[in-house]
C-alpha cells in the first residue's frame, strides 16, 4: 500500500520497482527517478545524526536510478544488494535481449538504458556505477528497519542510521520450491545461468511460464530436454515463446506433476516462479493492499454505516431504516427540498469530482483521448439525464408546455417527474416505467429503449453502456476508480457473477406479476409482495448499501458485476451476437505481451486480461464480462491490446528491381 511518491505505510520507507508494480524496466527507472527527486527536496532540511541520507536496498534498475541521482546531488547514499548488481538480468538465459519499452517514454534518469543483450546491459551498468562512485555493497541483505529519525536499518553485516530507506529488492529473489524431499540436492536447480554447462545431459524443466519455456529452449540447443507442466496447456507463454518452443526440440509433457526427484534425469530445473516477500514486508511494518487488520474492519464498518444511512433514509418518510424511522427523511430535507433531491445533488457532485480525478489519471496524464471522452460521457450523462432533467428540466417542460399541451395537462405524465429517469435507465435496471398507470409515452419509450436501442448498442459496443452511460456504473467508475485494482480475481469470483442471473429472473417475474395483476386477480397479492421485496432487497441493499460500502475493499463494480440484471441481459445479448459473429465488440492483442500483469490488475470486473493477451486470444462478451472501459489498453506499456481488428503480418515477398 503506497502513498504519494511511492512512500509506504512506514514513514520514510519508499518502495520502487517490481514491488511497486512497475511492469517494465523503463517504468521502474521512472519510479526511481521520481523518488530521488522527491527525496532531494526533503533532504534539504536538517536530518539529525544520521550517517546516511538514503539507504537503497537493491541494485536493480529502480534502485540504481535512485542512487545515481541522489549521489550526483551530493547526498550520502549507500546501496546494499544481497547478491549482485542487476541480479534479475543475470538469471535470464544467455544472450536474452532486454527491450527498452515503452519506446515513446523518454528516460530522464541518470541510469543509461537502451535495448541490449543482458550481458552488455549488466556490464554497462557496472561501469556506470563505478565511474559515478556510488557506494555499492553486494552480498549484503537488509533484515530489518526500525522507524524513527533517523531510521535504523539492520543487515546481515551490520547496522546503519539513515534518514530515508528505499526498498528496491524486486520480486524474484526467493524462487518457489516444490517442497519435495531432496530439493536441496545439486541435481536440482532453481535458476539457469549457463545452458552450455549442461551440454549432452538429459534435462527436465518443471514449470509452465515464460522462464521455464525460455530455459527449456536455451538448453535444447545442446541437451535432451523435457518440459513438464501440471496444467493442460501453457497458457502463460508469450506468443514469441510459444512459437520458439514449438520449433525447438523440446518434449512437452502436460497434465503431469513431479512427485519425486528420483527420476531418470541428469539435471532438474524447477522454474515455477518466486514466492512474494510478504513475510519480509510485514516484518518491516509495511502494510499490504487489501490486508485485513482492525483498521480495515473499522473502515468497513464506517463505510457500511455511511451507505446504510444514505440509502436507508432515502426510502422515504415513514419507511426509513432503524434508527432513522419516522424522522430521518425529514431531518435530511433542507431548504424546501426533500432528501431524495439532496441525494441526487450529492451523487452528481461525487461523480463529478471523482470523475475529473479519474479523467486526469487515465486520460489527461496519459494523453488518452478515449479515456477523456469516456469520463466526460459519464459526467455528462449524470448531469443531464440523472440530475437536470428529473429535478429541473422536466418540471419546466411541463410548466412551459415544451412537451405539448396534451402531455403537459396529463397528470399521469406531468406529475411523475421521477419517470424521466427511464429516459436512459432501461428495463430491468429501471422497470418502474411500466408500472402504476404510466403515461403511454413512457411505455412506448421504455419498450424502444430496452428492446430496440439497447440491443443495437450492445451489437456495436458490447456492454459499454456500463462504462459510458449508466449512472450506477458512473459512480463505480469514478468514486470506485481508486480501488479498481482490488476487484476480486480468479475462477471463484467469476462464478459469483451468476448471481445477477437470479436478480434478472426476479425482475422478470415481478414485471410479469405487476403487468398482469389487472387481468389475473390472483397476481395482485404476489405482485404487491414481489415489488415490495424487490425494492427493499435489490433497489436498496444490492444497488446502494452493499456495493457502495464495499467499494474500498472489493473495487467499484460490485453491483454491476454481481447483481445488476441489466448487465446480465446485455451479457446474454452480446454473447449471442458474438457466437453468431455479428458483434462488433472485441479486444485483440499483438504478440508483444511481456506478462507484466497491469491489464489484469486494473480490470474492475476481474478479468485475467493478461492470459488472453499472452495467447493472442480475442476477448469478447462470450468469454468474459468485459464492459469496454479500455483501462487495460490504457495501462499496457507495450501497446499490446486494441479494440477491434489488429492488422496481421503478411508474408514477406521479394521485390525485384
């Protein structure tokens, strides 16, 4: 959990690089430079008896960027590294090229970085650090940090007093192990340094990711190599590694899991990723995202109390929830306006303020016109269709007969400004359009909107209604944007999405009962009961209280993803259009994915976007609940993803002169 300028929950302790979510080397360097510039300002003030201004833990891209800048400004900097400079690169296969992506981002740091083979880049950095005179101590690992002024840092070699500490240790320092007997045997390795050292040997590589595939490919040039993976497919490979593996003399064994190291191989490489340094970070006092401690539980209680009060009072005079029953609605009504009006004012203000923040974050700062337009659309729809029209313009249209004398004098139309929410809110999200003796104009428009216009919109744009138009989605995309990365991920969370199928079914049943009660008398009591409980359970608890209270803990799309009946209906339509090959909505990927995970991390509806990108598999509404917000495209540092068709590379032809 990081604050401004990558400062952790521990004052004075900064986290950069892989640990701070930098997906590629150039962005890790940018983080290092930002922290260095920030610390340069803070170091201008007196700092007590510290022997160091800054201690940097980790001699990778981010750590070196911090150290070089601060050292050049004359500050006392020490870099401690538990292994060697650029240790992550050293673990890569021989000759692996390090790419300087994103190409359009300028490197303003002092750390030299251009595309090069890993050996050349490591040598270049070693020379630069030596020339600059930065103090670097390898083989020294940080073990503890005691907050204070100065901070007391303990390593395996000694103790230091530093004004600030920058943690740039990366994520790959602790290779994950199988936990089988004999794993400490020299026959078993967790890193590959030199493939040539295993020439002529029979080698087993265990793993299903890019590291395992690249190792198997490199080893296969001189060794008899088998790649074993417990899964049914190598889903995490980049397109490039998939092609290289298919062309390499590697025997691939899927759906197999190694149970013992007592197998007929000369060497076994276990390359199944690395264990995250969770225990280490917690030992330093660093708070992690979505970590549930007493403060977080208290935050959930406060968040629930706020949402409960807002929506519990909004039910109406005499219908409020305890303890507001009989007085809450009246108490929250000011200046001759009821609480429902002020709720709309509050809602619009929140969408506007947080929408502008999100627009700056994703659109303006990143120069992304798509995101600027999207947030402008959400703010615009909220102001026009969910505030100005129902609260002001509808009354004026009736008063000044802008809608014609006939409608203006029809009480079923003129006295029901609340029905104007149905101008944009379609059935079954807003199905009151059809109930309680509505004017014919609302019925006709409701049918056209829900069963003509919306299906066409879904055909062309999938579920973008959720991320461009809808007021519920607008609150989730603006207020909830800050917590989008906390959206539940994984197969279980996707199964939870079936809950909105039950809500859709309930909406259908209640609609049939309400519309049929005048014809079938037996429907009257069930209709009254159904609408009563639907309003209480769905319109109050599932739309308002629970999702808004859960924004800071499970992301903003709780209602939209798990309970919204309209989202499910659009999902069904879009999936059908996709199967019929009519749909115009899809996201495609190039072969440049580097498996950084930023797309999946920032998906508000919990889609594992990266797996689609790695396989260059089309992402649509038949295989996902994508709402077309485009954030995955915005955050991708390699420009991998794109809406619509990506031009395929054609065959090369010889052009004679």
